[in-house]
C-alpha cells in the first residue's frame, strides 16, 4: 500500500470556494459580515487551520479570511484579552476551531499554580 502525502492546501476545507474567502469589491457591509461568518465556520472545521495561519502570517497576507481570521479587518490579530499577538507560535487551535492564546493560557495556569502553593504554605 502506498502512502500519499498531501500538502496542506490540498487538504483545505475551502478548496474550490475562493469567493467565500475573498469578497467582491462591490460587496455591502451586510453581505461582507455574512460571508465572513460563513467562511469562519468552514475554517473552524478545517483540518489544516494552523498550517493555514502559519502561511498567512509568513506571507503577510493583507486580504481574505485565513484560518478564521479576517485579515482585511485585522492584519495582525491580538488575543481576546488584547495582550498578545496571535501569531502561529502563540496560537493553539482546538478541534472546534476555537483559537486559544498560549501566553494567556500559560499565565492563567501559572496564577492557579501560585495560588495553590500559597494555600499550601498557609496551612
Ligand atoms: S483554515 Fe480556512 S482558509 Fe485556511 S485552509 Fe482551512 S478552510 Fe481554508
Ligand atoms: Zn493573550
């Protein structure tokens, strides 16, 4: 049995539907919102979203929805807490497509660990 190795674009959930990811020039704001939401839903279930995000950052894309990020609106997205740039090294993507900020996640774990140690020390 031979093993076929596919590159990430060949595994992309968006293959063949570029219109959904790059809007037309005459698109209205309402159409745009709807299109971006639909594109983000496709990205959420895409098996190669981290490779896609890495590519988008590496090539400094300025347009389109890549890995669920609307690069037309946010060329350099930051995390939900507004503290860290969500580049591929700082992004963990869950199975549901949810993007977690690694720095915030680690800081939260550290705070919990510190609190546990303080409680232990107080006993
Ligand atoms: S994450 Fe989205 S834009 Fe990237 S390859 Fe998958 S479906 Fe396409
Ligand atoms: Zn963060």
